[in-house]
C-alpha cells in the first residue's frame, strides 16, 4: 500500500474516535444513510459464503456480514489498534493485521471480497486489486466502495462567512479572464493526485483518480466489471439532514464497484 505506514499510524492514533464514528449513525450519516445501504444492496446472498473484509477497520462490516448469513468472515486491516478493537468486540470472527497489497492467504481462498472506503488510500489500485483477484475463487465477486472522482476533483476553500467546494470555471465578461476551480484530469500526474485529510490535527493521504485511470487499473488486475453504482441517499437521510440529502442527490461523494473474477 502506498504510504502504508502513515495510514497505519493515522488509524492507530485515531482508532477509538474512528470506532465511535462508524458505530454512531448520527455522527456518520454518510455511512449510515448513503454508502452502507448501497454497498449492502449490491451484495449477493451471503448464506454459506466465505468472505474477506479488506480494510475492515474496527470490524463493524465484518460483524454485519457474519450476522447476515456469511458462514465464515475474515477481516484484515493495516491498523493494529483497529484490529484490536475488532477482535475484542467480535471474538467469533477472525481478524488479522495485513496490508491489502500483500494478502497472506493462498490462491482461491474466498467466495466474496468486500471492502468499504479503503482502496482510495492506495496510489495505484493495480496491486490491491491483483491480490483480491488472486485470493478469490473463480466466478467470485469483489464489491468495494471508494470516493467518487467528482467529489475529489473539487477545489475547497473558505471565506469569512462560508466554506465552498467548486468544480468549474468563471469567465470575466469584460476581460475574458478565465478562472478554473478544481482539477479532475490531473494531467501532470496521469490522472492521480494525493488528497490530505485532517482529523484532530492528524493527517492521512487518500488519492483521487479519474474514471479512465480506475478502468485501466481494474482491467490490468484481471477483473471484469459487472456493475458501477453511483448511490443515492436514503429517504431516512432526508429526515436527518435535508440539505445533505439534496447535495448527495446532485453531487456524488462515493461510488461502488462490483467486479467479477
């Protein structure tokens, strides 16, 4: 994983806060009422399946997979402290500290691979995708979510009275001066750019990539694309926060890939 030590250190420092966040629907509305319902709806029937949860965090998704029919679930994550929380809360599920680019399992070990908002921490998807492909049985699926490139292309800023996120252009009618906001193409770096995320003064890097770069790296890995989902928020979110509901109905934050070996 690109910068794997910094990602591990970030989540080790913030493990308790992260776990509180993902287990509190009022604090994690993007998860509870947007990403999680969409990715779970994309899953096949879990009964009897042996599943790997890649980038499992504190084990919340692994718990859900087990409770909803998977016969065997293994969670892997690069953060030792997140894995410790996962083990403590789920003694009936196997959790292991592991880099998604170096999965310590034999070929064709699993019936399904699942990953929620983890792969965007890698600069090049090729390596984790090839590993997921290797450990899956033929005909199996890898279903994962990641940040949407429209969202990560935005230029963020603030004024004295507001914050903004823009993607587009402004042209002065008198001078024809053109001001560009955001960068989707990232031409100088072949479609990939680092994004710095701050939590309580601690920083971690995720990566924007264009749709064409995503497709290129998926194809190199060997997977076939079965479906791409650009989720809509649930009606529950409309009740919780109507402005975020409207935003997510117009500007996507996440996306979900369904790949097949």
